[in-house]
């Protein structure tokens, strides 16, 4: 379907949708039951699409009926995109411009809304389903959709080119650690070391940019937490999918329209300490809750993990210092750095490369503070060497030859870590699953 035809199709759909809304009493859905009510709606949609003035035949008529049902119950013009498992983000920049992120790369689609009013109505319906509102007095909103996806919308007057919408898809199928190794996201030796760190109760901080794969990596690492331990997760939007039996998931809450009722990550973190956690996993650290998280890591909750937005490991350390300052604690820089160094042992930085591939760029150990500066040593690194003719990134993983100090702490828990794991050398990517994942 061409661009102009697609726009005409959407305009006709908007007209038919209004006729359906005017013709049927939506309050009857409770009396008839959801299934029967949907059947009546579909019958009405089929009747309207079959009328001569609709000028629809064959496949276009069936497509219109389906899209009308999607307009009422689903994601309207975006339904096909939301059904595609390869799409991780849907980005609407006005009624006639829709992008998606597929396999780490942005691409433009031919999906269009009829006009700005159609898009605005669509956004208001999705936001309403999440129990939120968006209008001129409150033109920005973050919401969680029923399927777990995250929605962010901005409308005029703040959005200059019409309503905009961003949806971060919630993936029910999480990429497995074994698959990440086979795909070359990290080398087998790196995976083995990280598994030892989780089982040996090292505190781990994952850093990276938006969409780099921090949450996916955190999900996979949490899989190796022993089933006998009690885990509490704290997130702004629930994305972690832990498999342990004793998991308590906590989610923050934004304030209501009166500006009351907000529950922050810091509130949840403080309360979680009264729930007898063995480990605490903070989905993303971005504010004053960092100080409480570091206190928990320093007071018996070894093996805790979190993520932070950062460009590299050094940047992650600087962001931790900034977030400690945001907590209101007036700690001298020297003391704040010592606090961080005593709480977190392992830093893992993951990045999305220009071709969409995700790579674990660096695994490092924070050993302490000397003369006010962090002592951080790289254990494994990824070094880029260029791009081949097909646009693929060239590079290799390396063990630096540094044997981390935490190996002794891991060994004290009865976990044997071979020194050969850290011998300086280039590491091979990809392998068949071995016993390290059992």
C-alpha cells in the first residue's frame, strides 16, 4: 500500500471508528461479557466496511475490520509492530513518521496515523488504560502498559511537531546467557568468571548506554543466584524476570494528579532492608538511593547488583559520586570514594556498537582508593579493530593478565577459580554450552 493510500486508509478508519463509537453503548460490555461484546463490535465493523460508501473490497475490507478492532482493543496502526518479536522500541515522531529499533538498528516504517488528532486519541487511550492522564495541563507522561511495555509520550505545546510516543517493548523471552556467548557478546572465560562472581556473592555494577543490554545481562546474572537465597528487586518499571522461588519484586509509584502518593526507589530500598533480604537487586540506580544501596552492600547483603547509565567504567564511578551527593549526604570526596570502593567489587560495561551488536567491553575490579583516586584494574576487555566490507565490526576479547583480588574471597566460599582463566591472551568468541552454566 502506497504512502498516500495508507494515509487515506487511516483517515477512513478514523471515520468508521467514530461511527462505531457513536453506534454502540460501550457500557454494555459488562452486561454481555467481553467475548460476546467483541463479537458484536466485530459484526458492526464488518457491516460498516461492507457498505458501498466505504469502497473497500477483498483484502482491504478484512484489513480494515482487523485494524478497527485493534483501534478499540489493541495498538491500532502499531499492532503489527508490537507483534513483531524482533522489535524492541517503537518510536512515533508525529502522525506520519514511525521508527522502530530492530536488532539494535533504527529503521523507518510505512506505518502512519490519519492525523495528529488520531494519534493524540490513541495516546490518550493507552495512557488511560494505565490509569494516567495526558492533556495540555499535563503534556508529558510515563506509564506502564498492561503487557509490561514502557510508554513515554509528549504532546503539544511541549512537542513542537505534534504528539510523540515512545514504547519500549517488554520481552517475555529473555536472551539466555549461553546464547549471548555463542553470539559473541562476551567470551566463555568472561562468562565463567561472572558466574563465579555471582555465586561467590561479589557486588556487581553494570554500566552502559540506553539499549545496550544492561537489564538483559542483569537478568542472566541473577539466574546463578542460589535458590536458597532470598532476593528483593527494586525497579521503576518491572523488567527483571528472576527464576528463584524466594523473590520479592518491588516497583516504584509516581505521584497522582494531586501530586501525592509517590513512592521512590529510595523508599523501597530502605523498606527492603526490613524484609530479610540476602541480596538486593536495583534495576537502575539514578538518584539518592545509591547511598542506601551502598550501605546495604556494606552491611551484609553481599552479592547485590545494580545498573547505571554511563559511557564507560570511569564514568560510572563519577556518576556514583554524583548520586551520593544527590542523596543529601555531605560526604567529602575521599570518604565517598572509599565508601564506593568498599561496597562494589566488580564493574561490567556493556555497549551497543554502530552495527547494532552488543558487546561486553570491559570487566574490571575495583580494589580500593589510593591518594584519593580509585584503583580499578581491567580483567577482560574488548578491543575494536575496524569494520569489514559487510559493515561488521572487527575486534577481539582479551584477558589482560590481571588476576583479581576477589578470587580469594570467592575461593573462601568453596568455589574454585583457576588462575589460568586470567592468563594474558586473546579469547575466542562463541562456543557450545558447557557445564559452567549448569
